[in-house]
C-alpha cells in the first residue's frame, strides 16, 4: 500500500499515549495522531476520544525523511458548521446596585465647566495636602518604631 500526503485512509488504533495515538494503516506501516489532531474540541485525555482496537479514518499530514507518518483524525472528518451566535439572554437575577466606594477620591466641588488651569490648580493643591498628610503619618509611624 502506497501512503501519500493528503490521502484519507482507515486505520486501527494500536496504542495511546498522553501526547497522541498510534494508528496502523497497513502491515508494517503506522503513524501518529498528535493530541491536537484528535478532535475539533479541546482534548485533555486521548483515551476519552479513541480506544485501542478502534478503527478510525485519518488524513496523512506528512511523511518525513525517516518514514514517520503524521496523521490527523479531525482533518479526515467534515468540518462542523459553526453555531450561529446567540444574543445574550436577559440575566435571571437583577443587576447589583452600585454602591460608591467610601475610599474613592471625591472630585473637588466647583463649576463643571472650569478652565483647565483652574482644575490643575485645584489638583495641585489637593495633591500637596495629601502628600503632606502622608508624610506626617509616616513620620509618626517611624518615630514609634524607633522608641
């Protein structure tokens, strides 16, 4: 039997490993189906999809210079049609209510349409106050540790 790249053949699973399955195509000719070529879905355990002695259809992906044959089960089967996207269903429970974070920064009050310079001045003033507060707190904490 002459095995050529691209041919779809029937073979028998002769061995299962954690990385794939060995398939005998003809007496003395066998190939490997890597785990990624077993099925169109995620395969974590090859034995969940094929078993020793099972006949499977495979497609010959390649034959290297040493005569090793790479096979695919998923490419030998017709591609499954993609499922149409379903619109998201309405949630079965009401959405959680928003509760403001009590530690979140509160924007400074003032006119909403203030100029950029005014906003920058307020930001700098608030930042300087927060930095000085943080410095005082850290100094108090470090003095306590030294005693």
